[in-house]
C-alpha cells in the first residue's frame, strides 16, 4: 500500500494511493462481493485502451520506466484481461508498435 504524505503549514495529511492492480480491477467495474461467501474470485473482462492510458497516467511515477510507452507496457503486463479485444502480451510483443496507439 502506497501512502502519500502532504504537508502544508505544518499540517500533515495522509492520502492512500491505489496500486495499478487495484485500478485495473476498478476499471473492470466489478460489483462488490461478500468475501466470506465467495473466496478467490477470478477477475475477467475487457478493458478499453483509454482506461489503460488513464491508469498509466495516474501511476507513472510508481514505475521506473523512462518513457510513457514503457510504463504502458508494464501496466499491460499487470493485466490478465483482454485490452481492446486483444491479449495484453500480443500488444506488448507486436513489433509494429501496437503499444504506440496507447502511448499517443
């Protein structure tokens, strides 16, 4: 869990920053479930490329990539769902720069 400490005029505020995987699960729009009744549920679905770009912009400071496309590749590697109808590793491995449309 990542915490952000904001200080202004000697007043400290603590803010919780969600991780990339938590943002991906929220982007899937899964309904809340009772964790005592349903154990180890699988998250499946399709995420649009715009949501991936939004997630990348929010967590780009957490990753060590130099460029935006590198951070996008890391987010695509984190997802286990299809992105715009394609498997995420196909978008990463595509030599024609399929991730390029995500970075622009």
